[in-house]
C-alpha cells in the first residue's frame, strides 16, 4: 500500500473514524504539526492533493487498510 508506515496507517484509521487532526494529536499525544506532516506524507504517497483530498480518497476507497 504505497509503503505507508504503521503510524501513517494508524492515522488513516483515525481519519476514517472522523477524528480531526487536533483530536488525533491529543489521542496519540503528538503535536498537531506532527499529525499534519503525517497527513502530508500520506497524500504524497497516495499521489493526491487538495484540502479534503485525503478524506475524499478514504471515502472512495474504504478498504485501504
């Protein structure tokens, strides 16, 4: 799956559960900047861009992880 790291897969799972970046950062005890970096890296690996592209991609591809 495009060489996603375990942490990126965990973040994808939380995004699929409708968590915001702020909520994910609190849940994983990481900074929002770290979560945003992970989201950016996920988008690069999936070759997607745009403000809601990752969420849209996950809705259209529910079995990604």
